């Protein structure tokens, strides 16, 4: 994954921290870094942000290329399990927002791309991998810490995130280990870091 500039990270934090809630949709123009948004209904959106210097491509060519890739993917995994929702090509950067049916679809699509930077393990798997991790309660002002065995439960959704990535959820973040908690819906994991985010179902 490419290094993100401090300016891009700061801009992403400003955009994300401007409200303690989530919209129904994210738009390409609203993100400055790769962003994953898990909606309250279990579906989600991902915004990919990449440098794009190829002058021979225009926005319609990009739409056609991405749409063709998604058509092929959807033939394998089901009708419209992932769709192109928004795209922007501006100042040498492309921002593409894809909407996907659920976390499994997102994981499978990213695995096919060779870039699976988020996984959604069950509690037993997460406990095996992160048994010694210390978790912070998201709503605690005194930074209440808990053991993995107190937190990692199938009562919650669990996301293991490799950065750089902005992780957003329409549900509420309950606990986290690593990363930067912004508010109950917004979380950031920096380049080269791994975090575990525990959020409500």
C-alpha cells in the first residue's frame, strides 16, 4: 500500500471528525484516503483512493473498466453483490466507491485483488490471534482497559484492520486495540499498523 502524506491523513481526520454519525452513502468527493464503511444493515462501501497519472484514460474509460471487472466478479458470486457507486478522477488521483452486499463479499473481492487489508473473524479465531491484546472501552473517559477474553465475543462484530485505512461503521464501536479512536463511528489505522475494532451487531 502506498504511503499517504501527512496532509492527506490530516484532511481525512477533519472530514471524518466533523460529525459523530454516518450518512447512508459515502461520496468520492468526501474522502481523501482509503475508507471502509460498514453500514448498520451489514452491507458496506469502500472508497479506494490511488494516484493515477495515465493521461490516456478519462472518467468514462475508468467507469467502463471497473464495471467490466465487477460484472465478471458478480457472475461468480451472485447478482449485484458489488457495484460501482461513485467515481472521481481529479488532480491525478482516482477515487472509486464500491458498494458491497456484506463483509464476506468485501473480503472475497479484496482477496481477489491481492489486497485483503481487513478481515472479519469470529470470536474464537480472534481470541487465538489476539489473546494477549489489551482493549480500550470506546466510551470510557478514563480509558478503561479490558482483556481480550472479556471483549472478543460473537455478541459483537470484529474487524482486524491493516492500515492505512479509515474504518467507519453505522453501528457503534465498543472496544479497540491499536489504531486511533475518533468517535463512536469513526476509526483510523495508520500505515503499517494493525488494529482490532469491536463494534455492535
